[in-house]
C-alpha cells in the first residue's frame, strides 16, 4: 500500500470532497496516514473564500518543501477551490507542487496522480468536468454523522464571493443517487446526515423533471436508520414556504436553520447583490418563527464590506438583537481578486473592520447566551456521539438545535442512541444534561406535552 496524507481547509463541502478523494485513492491502494513524513502523496484541499485561508495554505506548502527535498519521489498536490482560482500561480509560488486540480476534476484524482507519477512533469487540471456523484469513502466509515453534497456550484454572484468561479454553475445530483448514498451510510451506522450545497435550498431546479429540497427531505426521511437530517447553506432569496413547512412537518428534519444575512443594511445588501432586503429577511424570520416555534437560527455576517458606514454597521448589530440568533459566524470582509467588490473604491481600513468585528462578537455572544438560557430545565432529544472532549468520564451529544450537551452516562455506551435529556445547566459553550430516559423520542414528546 502507498500512503496518502490529506490536509483539509475550509467548509464542510471541502471535508466531504476530501473523503471522496481518500475513498477514490483507496481503490488505487492508498491508505491514509496522519504523518506527512510517511506519505507518498500529500494533498492539500484548500479554501480560497478569504485571503487568510490562502495564506495558510502557502505557509503549509512552505513547511512541506523540505520533505520534497529529502524525497523527490513524494508527490505534493493542491486541490479544491484554491486550485481552481489560483491555477498556475500555485506552481509559480511553490514550484515543488506536482499537481493542481480544481473541484470539478476530483472524480479523476487517481488518473491525475498516475499522470504525475509516470510523466514526472507538473500537472494542472482546472477546467470544467461533468457532474459525477462520487460515493467512495475512506476505510473506517463507522461514523454517526456524515455530510452529503446534494448540489455543486453557485449562481448567486454575490459581489464579495469567489464560489461561482471556484465551483462553477449550480448542478444538482439526482434524488435517487443521493438516497442511495445515504442508505449506504445508514447501513454503515450513520444516524445524522447534513445535506450540503452552496445554496442548498435551490436544490433540484436544474433537474428534469425539476424538484426541490422539500421533496428531497421527505425522501431522506424515509430511509431507515437515519435519525436526523440537517441542511446547509440556505440563501434567503430561495427560502420558500414549502421548505419552511418541511422543517416543521418532516419528522427527522432538525429545527435548526443557517440563514446567512451578511448585512443588516439595505444599501450594503444591494451592493453585495444578495437579492433581498432587510424587510424581506425579517418577513422570512417571522414566518419561520411562527411555523417552527422551537427553531434555532444561525447566520453569517460580513463586517467592513466596501462602503459600509458606521450607520450600516449599526443596522447589522440591530438585526442580531432583533432576530435573536443562536449562533453567528462573523467575518471581516476579505478582498478577493476577480470579484466586483474587490474593485469597489471605498474599501474599509483593516483597523475599522477589526473594531467592528470585535463589537459584533460582543453583541452576538450576549444574544446567543440569552437564547441558550431558554433551554434550562427543558427536556430535549440528544444524539449521543461519543466521549466529551474535556473529560473521558463524560459522554457528549447534540440536541436537535445543534447544541453540545455533556452528561454522565454512568459507564454505559450510548453512542448512536437518541436519548431524552433534561438540561440541568447552561454553560457558555455547552449544556449540562441529565438522562431522563434512553428511549427518546417518545419520552421527549411526552415531556413536552406534560
Ligand atoms: N453560499 C453561501 C451564501 O452565500 O449564503 C455561503 C458560502 S461561504 C462558503 C460562507 C460565508 O463566507 C459566507 O456566507 C460569507 O459570510 C463569507 N464570505 C464569503 N466571501 C467572503 C469574503 N470575500 N470576505 C469575507 N467573508 C466572506
């Protein structure tokens, strides 16, 4: 067997792609190793969404240079979004990189590695390729949770974002292929799936006949063994009443929605080309809360987008309080080459971005803490997923609203079980639970009704 060392940066989709690559290369007799110094092939699956992510990759490549010097046979490759965006520039900056290939070429990884091996010349593959559902996975797939990409690409053209360039146009996988993949995962012990797409709620529009995410959720709900379904990322522009109702009505779909707002100011939203206004977003939030009262909400926000004034930023802060997010991912705007926003004249200075980011984190932390408090004393379903990170004597799991719950399992192995848990204490980053019954969800429903 040859050895493969995989380094993954970025979003869940990159994690998913890395798994596919490990699975495809396993067929070519590559086994995974944690140690780069033992590897015959090192692949960096690199993110390009913000400049900082790219800087990390170049410094990682710098750290690998000495290995290549010691062992010229070692193959080093960069794959994914950054490869697609930077193309030949990667090999210009790091000439010891043998292979660069973008997301569309992932299905052909084995062939590309062979080309490097036999040709001993650098390979660059960043063109378009047909959509292929790759179901190969690395060995040791006894995981409880898995990501499943249901569509590739993005056609939103937000002015700050490189994704339409790195991942191409929107293309959905056929429902049958997705169901087959999830069925195999469930048979291998998986209990929770997260359906992935850059705009996952645009799923199915491009298929013949067209379908939608709500219909797909129903099909996944019917798969035996799957206990929970999540999906991300949804764009407010494509959020339909049908999908909101599916969150309420499809039993295994968790009451959790990640709905990026990006900015609370209409002026900024327009310059971002987001396709909705603050009022429209609030309308959706009202409908969501009315339809699914237990819903947990999270969002992405960008601070320091070109032209963002103190007043625009105040409107973003105000939206955080008004919506009452359970979790916020705040990003400082990063100028990405080739995007319209990078060319806008009124770039915001770094120190202003840092200050706004700091103020935003203060407020989002306070709002999230207040939201957490409501959980104290309630009984919730928890999918037990292993041992707590802080103490081996403790077990850990997640609620349907995606909160970490640590608890004393009294030595029992409950991994993979959905148990009913009383939330005894709310801590800053987790919950403390006590098992009420290890036969949820029946007991949870009873507890809610009591
Ligand atoms: N497709 C999703 C959407 O637009 O709603 C999000 C995909 S992106 C991988 C995740 C987040 O990164 C975005 O929601 C945005 O907040 C952030 N992001 C994207 N481009 C950025 C940039 N140039 N600077 C800072 N943050 C950025």
